């Protein structure tokens, strides 16, 4: 329990650092979206002994930290693989995650998610997409076989960028594959889909 308390404390301190925009760090999603990520991950984690998460679009690690908070509060083991194409952001996120002692749980990968997703040999309980908006459909096709039945797929900016992701939105609307809702409390829109 002390270990979990220590990890949660570190997570909350780094979240606060990013929210205060210290050291040039900035949140990649609104707090209302981050809280939804935490909640969905917590719910998923409560049914398991271990949770594995894939995130496309690390930014400076803000959303990954909220996801990790959900895992830790559920009291289970977990690991987040987060992919960032921008080298500066990937290196900065990895640096702070390491300095706060969270690198056992958050693995920052620098590169193109389209190339990296196929080489990750894991099945995931939760997937969060916040990378290149025009590539959401491609990401979806790559992660679908790796997402467990009953797993959650979340995608940011599905309202703000709906005009360039019709193929993605049509796919997560397939009622024989997904149960989907759009969380509009975040003005940019967060889709939450459960794999059937």
C-alpha cells in the first residue's frame, strides 16, 4: 500500500507541474477529458489483476499520467505504452516520467505509431488515440486485433475534427463491433467505445 501511495503522490505532483505549465510542459487534453480517461481506466482495471494500455500521442505525458492514476487507484499492476512522433516532446516526457520514478509504468516510445504499433507484442485493455487526426482510422485497424474483447477504445478530438475522420467515426459506429458514446463535456469530443 505504501508503494501505491508513493506512486500516486508522484503522479499527482507531476500532473500539477504540467497543469501549472512549469518547465515548458503543457497539458495535451482538457482536464475534463483527463478525468474521463482516469475513470474508464479505473473501471477496466477493477476487473483485472493487471492492465495494459496503449496511447498514441504522448505530448508531455499528461494524459498518460491520468490513465496511470486510474490504474493505481484500482490497486492493480499496469503498464502504459505511449507513442510520440515529436522527438522533443517524447524526450521531455520520458525525462520527467523517469525523474518522478514512474518509468516502470509509463514507457515512452518515440516514432511513428503506424510503424510502432505492429511491433508491440501485447494485448491491451485500454487504447487512447490522440495522435494525427487523419490517421485515426489507420490506428484503429492496427489496434483492433490487439484490443481485448470488452476493452475500451477512447479517441480525442472527434467533434473538433469530425470532418477529417468520417471513416473512423463510421467504424466505431458499427453496432456489431462496438458500443460507442461521444463524451461532449470536452468541447473537442471524446469517443468512448467498448469492443464487443
